[in-house]
């Protein structure tokens, strides 16, 4: 069972971290090479499986070359695929999983969450207690403050996942278009709707999202709820508390989506589009806003777009101009399967990911920010301006938080699907907000019953 985590405490830690980065505070730089690194591993063959998603695979191909060069005699076999969990499923069933796995919690098969629920990953507490490569501090000492709290899924104080890419989520827009039209990014929902009216006269929709993958709405939904109900309201939802999805504050946020449908603000055809299709239409100025994470610009770097398009990051609007603003942050993770044959070398490979020069390499290849204290600053030279801006909004009083569902035993359904799939039905006018709330509350009840049985 996951313990309830104080999001507020994490916010303080995160703000202090970013402030320290701004002032130039960071851990001691790791050596650029470790050509004489210990190669006394009993097994020098390492198999890694990596998700080929928004951050691509070029980084993993390059870091494997660096690792093999720095650890003579070691050979790394890399398996990279956009559906990596489907690829390695037969290996897992046969009891021969890869030695190292990188995959997001949100991958489509839900297998990562299932493996967490079945305790199929190795305890990494000792790894984070051991020295970071090239430094006289434990590995946990260079991590972003508070991030490892979210890597302890069972409430036993032990770490089972190694945080990797950390992202900021919100709304994205075309800065160049706004400059051309003389529009200002909206701070409140009233300003948001007013922009929709102005855009409609230009033949531009207000909003789109990946209808095939409506979970992208989480990039704005949870921050909106946090602004309206506070972090306590978000925590209650994360823990499936009775009535948590039907409070007046939550309902007020959910009604925003109903208004989008009723007012014609949604880009036509949205519910049938996958993420790349919706994002491509957004790049052509077919819609003003799209919910997404800071990986968006890197993911779409080779896609055609409106002339002069300039990515801009926008915090989710609030109902009142002085309401607090929140931004959801999330991280992807690295794991070592419990049944891996080469755990020793896999742990060394994880440590390698947190060296300063490797973090810079990662940014060069992926435009990603790694979850260490100085991650954004180390990556700055390789980051698009929008990504750096999104990573530093917390210096301006914005409150960050992580939204992670309470871990349950394996279920025959996905909690994300149960929460987000109804959005398309609401957008088509075939489901009311009250029906959406009722559906989710029934799902929460099923999860509470399941958790009660394993107490």
C-alpha cells in the first residue's frame, strides 16, 4: 500500500531546489570519463529494455556506447520499442526479464503499474544509499529533493524505482500567433473563454486534445482541481476516498469540459485523433491550446507547422485571478526486475545515468530534464526555451505536485481509463458531468473493496 505523501512538503522542497539551481548551486561535477572503471562484474552482458516514446531512442543508443567504452569488456544489448512492455512480456512470462527497464507509468498496457502491484521490481534502497559515481555523497544526496518519496510505492520506506525524466505539464500555445493577433495568455477561465470567441472569428478552435488517449487531459485536470480544492482534495482522489470526485469544487472543474462541448470550443474531429494527429493540427494553428507535457516540442521537432510557430507554456487558468496556480510534474522511471539475471551491472548502469556529463548528453539527445537537483541547469544549453520555461515556473510562486494513484493489487481495468475515457462521451454530449462523477465513484468503490481485502 502506498502511504499518503505530503504534497505540500514536496512543493517546499521543489521550490528550494529550483531556487538553488538559479543561484548556481549544484553537486560536484562528475568526471567526464571513467576509462578505468571497475570491470570486476561477474556478468558483463547487460540487457536493457527502453521505451521509445517522446524522448526517442538516440540517447539510449549513445549512452550504451559510452558505457561500453567506460567499462571495458561489458556488452549491452538494447531493446527499444514504442510498445516495449508488449515486446518483453514473453521474456517476463518465461522468467527471463531484461536486466534494466525504462518505461513510463502511463504506458498503454498498464504493465508497469501491474508489476509494481505484484512487487516484481528489485529494492533499490541500497543503490541510492551507495556513493554516486565520482562523488563523496550518496546517490540519494544528488536527487531532486523529495522525489524519492514518490519512488517508495509500498509504504515500507524502500525505493523500488529510479526517477529519470521529470516533466512539467500544462497547456501549450503558439507564442507567435498570440503576438500577431495581440492576444494575451489567459490567467483565468473567463479570459480563456473570451479568447475562444476571438479565435472563432479567425476560424481557429479554442481547444484540442488526443481523443484516442484522453489521459492527456490530466495535464490540466489535476492542477485545476488543486487550485480549486487545495492539495487535500487531490490527495483524496489519489486515495480513492468516497465522494472525492464529486465535491462541488471538483464538479466545477469537470463542468469546464461540458462547456467546451456546448460552446463549440472543441476542435472538430478531436475525439478521433491520436496524440501525434492532435498535436499536428495544433501546430497548424487549428486550435489555440492543447494539454501536454514538456516533452511536446521535442516529440514534434520534425513535424511541419505554421510559419514562425513558437512553443509557449501556459499554466492552467483559475476561476479567480488571485487563486493559487499549480502545475503537475511527473517523472518516468528506471527499474530492475526482481528476476533479472544481472542486477549488479544493472545497478551500475542506473548510477551511470546520474553523472553530470551523461545528464548533459541526455539533454542533447532527448531535450529531457533528469530528476537531480541541478537537472534543469545542466540541461539548459540543450533545452528549447519552452521546456526551460516550464521547468522554472516554480520560481514564480507556482506550486508543483505529483499525482500518483494509490498502488493496488492488479486489477482487470485501468484507473486512468475509468477516469478519462468518459471525457470523449461528455464532449460528444452523450454523458453529463453527474454521470461521469457517478461512474468514477463506482470505480473508486471497487478499488476500496479490493484494498480492504488485502489489509
